[in-house]
């Protein structure tokens, strides 16, 4: 070492700079960390090249070395608000979120890589191009910060949704953040033991006015807006006169009845009439709303449901004055309980109101009944109840509980109800000493006390274990528990598609463009990580070639491929071989649409003596002659296809197999109609583009959850429009 130091001391600055430039990137990073000069640290080291992204961080202090051969490659995404002090209220002095390191180290300790990156909205496309190279992304961007930096939260969320469609795990995904964080989540879990059945959601002024007047006349209520934070817009409400009716629905409040209100953000009290409260909630401060001392602006329904405008109306539980319980969870593992008691005279225990916090371990005996009921009885049903059956539980999240039982109820009989779910960038409180504020502008990872850091690292380790388990299940094709997936693929463009001819059962091949579509479909399936256990296709070569091409491109070789005539295209009878546009010009667009897309009217049929009839084709020699059509309506196609779905395909899906069905526009429409419960009118307007994998997610009861294409939605729309325009007169 002494000899090396001597040589270094004799070298010129230029020689040192040249030698440094020749070092590997990870070695350069280690040198920079050792020098700790405070400048930009360079791209975060790891298996994925992230050099295309702007480097925001000054260093990666505390981050463990990435494994040489990670089981999965991940990223932790952050946002630095350039117009705010320290880059935002949750940042350490080096530009990272204050608790990012324990998250990343937990992944690394589990054998995965986890690189720290920042989202800069000016390089949105480049950012998501880099994200496509990861197996998972942990999002640690506080709500509002992307917008505060000048970006679009909606655009960022759409990017993350695209990652999910590509099979990349996102924790938490935009849909999880939205649906778990929305106040109407309380309505969706109302029938679980942790819910209250008399919980209502309002999305319009009319429903709010009618519903609230009825519930308020019956008992004290809590009305919660959806978009606030720290208790703003959460109102505890009582009738000043106390004249509640005996049975729900016996009466509704009059506009002039006086309400006693307390807002949860600061426990301040106000009095207003029913009409004034409704006006404030709907329109904000107006001449009809009276004078308000609230810090909020009202207008809780603004923008409607799509924009997050909603109010939730729930029974007031008087024992909230005793405090609420916050359960800190990592996936399905409870890691700690916090009892949060409001200050004397208050109802809300939000921070900054003088609340008293008491910390308990996950096995605290006094909360055993709630813990057992929640973790074992209700937790498996929470995500499905919220419409998130296809998503795993968040890595790091909280649930707040309120005691809804009368005073004196034995602890083992108490009913605790959910007050709120939160997975939107929940912080690790043990790391709070690492974030900057006015009196600690240089706070860093090194300021976390050893005991606190050990606890934070313990959380990170559990997160890593949960994350790798979910990713392994996904890799094995097991997916999310309780969710089945089946992938549909319409064959690529055929030679007769190019000529705009009615094809039906005519056994034509793919066009050159169709062959390219099949290749691209395979690449999309590979990018999404699909490994198939079984494949079903028709007996027509355009479908078979599409299936095998897509399978080879997606590295799927060792699985049975079942061919069946029941998945053939709809038989177009005497129309087969005719040009669609010429036929439309001769008979009219409306008549051709009836022949092509009517539900129960078949085109003119060909007889069994016609050489084109399938009974004269050796391909169908093992099919009863009476079963082979000379023409079909869509209704007849449905009747032909669904028995095969019920008897053969569906049992494979229900057995947990990853199933690919490669077929034709109408045979696939027949299955989709059934799965989604489409009306006869709806299915006529339902078009499936050629060569684009379509993923259906189904519950354990085989009911429809959602569907999505493995392609950019705008490109899918163009391809669907092209399909819809076939058969029109030019």
C-alpha cells in the first residue's frame, strides 16, 4: 500500500484523472464514496445500465454492494423536487429519500439487485425505457411531488401501468395506491369483519344530499373526503339538538337543522346548518355555505369519481377518543402496532395535535383478537374486495383501526373497524433522523441511531424476503394467489386479409406482415415473462403458424399444443372467397355488417354437395358430418366454441396452468362474450386486433377481473379501428 501511495503522490493530476477514467464504473463509484466529495455520484452501480438517466444523488452512502448474479434485478424510484428546499420534505442531504437505503438493502440481502434512480419528467420516455430492463420497481415518490416538480402524476402512473402489463412488478402499482388509498375502500370492505355495513360512498351532490340527510338523522357520523391528508376534510358530526330517530330511514334531516362539527386535522369545532355543510362540501365557500374557520376549501366532490371526487359517510365510533391502532405491515406480516391517542378534548390523533403514541410489538396480547381476525380471517380477502385480486399486498403499508364496541365489551369480543388503508409512500419512522429540515439541513444516513438502523434493516430484510417470494411465484407462472390468467391471441394478418376477402374456414396462410405480427407477438409474450403449460389452437394453418411462431419467439417449446376444429373461425358460407368491399358495394354496408357481425343471422349457406363444405375436406374426416356447418352466425359460433371452453380450456385454467389460446376473431369473441357477460349488441362492436396478446384475469370462480393487451393502448386502438373498417365499401 505504501508503494502504491508513493506512486500516486508522484503522478500528475492528468495521470490520476486518466487512470480513474479507466477504472470500472462500480470501482469509480467506490472511490467517489470514499472521497465523499459531495458532488454527483454517477449512475447507481448495478447490473442494469442506468447511465441514460440524470444522476441526482450526491452519493449512495449506506447502500450495500449489488450481488454479482442477482436472482432478480430491481430499482427503487424516487423524485427530487427541484423547486423545494432539500428536494422535498422527505429527503436526506444526498438527494435520496430518507428511508430508501433500508428498502434497497433488504432487496440486496435477499439476493436481488436494487439500484437507486430518480424520475425526471423531462426524460420520461428514457426513464421508462430503462425501467423495462428491471424485474421489479419500488416506487418511493410522495403524493404531489411529481406535480410539484413540474411533471404529470397521471403520465407517470400510466408509465408504471405499462410496466405492469409487461410483467414487471411495481410496488405499489398506481392502481393499488389509488384503490387502497381511496376513502370508498371502506365501503368495499364493509362486509368483512373489519368493516361497518352502514358505510356509504357519495360521488354526486344529489346522492350526497339525499344519503347524508338520512344517515345524519339516525346517529352521529364521520364524513371523509378522499383527497385530503393529515385529517383535513374528515368531519366528526353530531346533531346539536340530539334528536336522532330510532330506526334508520324513519326521517331525514331538514336543511335548517344545526350540526356540531369537529375536523380531524386540528380538532377545531364549528357549527353549521345541514344545508351549509352540504354546500361547503359540494361548492366550497359561497354565500350559501356560511362562514368557515376550516383551513380546507371544501369542494370534495369536484371533478367527479374519475378525478377522485368522493365522500364516505360512516357511523361515528365514540371510543375513538381512546385512540386508534395503526398496524404496520410488510406484505402479510405484521411488524408493529402503534396506539395513537388524541390529546385531551380531541378526537383525531394525527401528528402535530399533541397526540400520545405508544409502541407495541406484533404479538401484543391485548390486541390478540384483532390481530388474529385481521391477519387470518380478513387479510386474504382485502385485495379482492378492493378490486385488486391481480395485485400482491404492498411491501410496506399500514391499516388504522378504531374500536367500534360499546364501553365494557370484553377485549376478546371487541370489534375493531378499519378507518384507513395507507400504502402511498409510508415512511419508516426509525429513519426520520436522516431527513433534512431547517435545524438539520445536512441530515444523512449516518445520523440514524444504531438501534433505529438495526430495526429499519430488519424491516428491509422482511421486505426482501416477501418480494423475492412474489417474484419467484410470478416467474413460475403461479402469479397472484386467487387470480388465473388466460392469454388469447388472434392470428396474424392472412393472405386473404390483405385481399379483403371473406375467409372463414378457407385454409389460407399468413401474409408476410402476418408472419411479422406473429414474431412480434412472441416477443411481447417473452417480455412479459409468460411460460405456457398448454396451448390451444384451431386446425387452420394461419392460426397454427401464429401459435408456433409466437411460441418459438417467446422461448416456449416444451408443452402440448392441442388443435381443434371447435376454435375455427366462423363459417361464412357462400361469402367465403368474395371481396368484402365489393360485396358491400353490391349489397350495402348494412347488409354486409349483418352477415359479418349479426348475432343470430348466418350468411347464405353452402350445401353438403358443394366441394367447399367441410364435410368434403379430409381435415374433418373424424368430425360427425352433422356437426360441420355450411354457414354460421355468431350465435352458432358461440354454441360451437363454448363446450370446448367449458370441457377443456377452463379446467386447465382453474388448475393453475398458464394457458395460451391462439384462434380467430369470432371464435375468440365467443369466449370473451361469455367471460365478460357481454350483451348481443356489445359483442357485435367488440373487435380483437391481429397479432396482439390479450390477457384475461379471472377469479377463482372464473369471473372476469380485468383484461389488457401487451401493447401500447394507442397502437391497439389503431389496429382495432382497422379491423372494424373491414367489409365497408371503399
